[in-house]
């Protein structure tokens, strides 16, 4: 089913390009061969190694008392605790190692007979515990985080070259990435790549304007609060934070971190990230990277 959607295919191809040399570059879904070769013993062994009490987090949100929750959890796990030695056991916590990548120096291309060319360019960035992760969120929102973002205005609103254009960041245990996506007519791919390059160079050189920074931070803080209006979202947030973060941030901490980001912070991060060679992936009517427009080839150097 992944192959039915060019954007899904593009995401896998871009991950393979930007995370080359790291296990995360491989598709999470696996292959027909790798899945078919799995035995019941392997699956059961993985389950018992990974799903153990020292790796478990119980998250609860709503009109409950902490003491009541503790009693409920102990009662629910009483039988399991009786069969497992917990002497000296403690929560394992998130992984904190730093991964290495060797991004491809050429565009990765998947040929498809599609009406649109799908482009993704980007660079490796920090992992999910990177100190600059909030600054990266502000940078991404300014560049391609909505209808008022730079790339959306420049490529879609002002020139009508693409229907969809946005930026995004992904963060894993020891690696991450910052990327820009655009879907356009194949004849426009070169111009779109050139405009993306211009916006990336501009923000790396000049950072964000004062009014722009205030707007983006308002967008991010408002989105965060709205996304946590229901108890299920709050429950998921605290559970995920305990599983993958080195330090737990309350909602107030997250809002304060966004508000504390300065224009200088964004400019410094943009300059550091965008001084690296760009990785690129394309899905569309191209047989190889040699068929791509010169502007895209120049963009990725």
C-alpha cells in the first residue's frame, strides 16, 4: 500500500538518503523477504526482551487521585510482579547515544509515471533530546509551517508552482532530520528547487524578522495548547515524554521554551544546519538523477 502513495514512497527514499549509514535509513515496514523469514521464536523473543517492567510507563490523565492510580496499577500488575524479581530494578529511561549518518551526495530517484514530481530535500539535525529542538521547531514553522510561512507564500501563493509545500523535522533516539517537501508539475521542478534554495540561504544568512518570529511563536504555542485540550492527548504526551525524553517538561515548560527562542538562536541554528550538503529524494517521471533539472542538482551541490 505504501507504493500506492508517492509521498509515502518519497518519505522512505528520503530517509534512506539523509540517514544513510544508520539503521533508521531502512524502511520500518521491512521487506517481503524479512517479514516472511521471521519465526515465532524470534517474535516472542523480541517481545520478552523489549516489553518488560523496567521499560514500562503507565500514564494517566483526568479527574483522578495519584494515590488511587498507584493502587490500581499495583493491583493490575500484582500477578506479574509476583513472578519477576524487581530487586534493584529501575526504569531504564531513554537511549542517549549519538548516531552517525553519511547522507548521500546525489539525489535518490524513484521513477513513477505521475502527474506531479515529488521533491524532498533536507539535512541531518539533532535527536529528540537535542537542546536546540525547540529552536528547530520555530525555524521549521517559519519556513514551511503553514499558509503564512515563507515557502508556502513564495512557491504557492505568489507563483502558483505547487499545491503542497511544507517543512518538517523528525527526531529519533540518536538522529534526526530537517526537510522541505514540494509537489509540483515536472516542468516546474527546477524553479521550485531554486526557490527552496533561495529561502534556505536567506534564513541562514539573515535569520527571522522580529514580527515574523513573534507570529511563529504565537502559532506554535497556540497549536500546542489546542492539541492538549482533551485528556487522551495529555495522557499520551506525559507517557511519551517519560519514554523518550531525558528531562520531563510540563506544558508550561514547553510554552516557556518556545517563548525564549530568539531571532539569533534561529539564525545560528539555520546557518549551522544549512551549511551542510543537502540530501534529496525525488519520486516522479525521471529514470535517474541525470534527468533532474540543473537547478536541483546545483541545490544539493
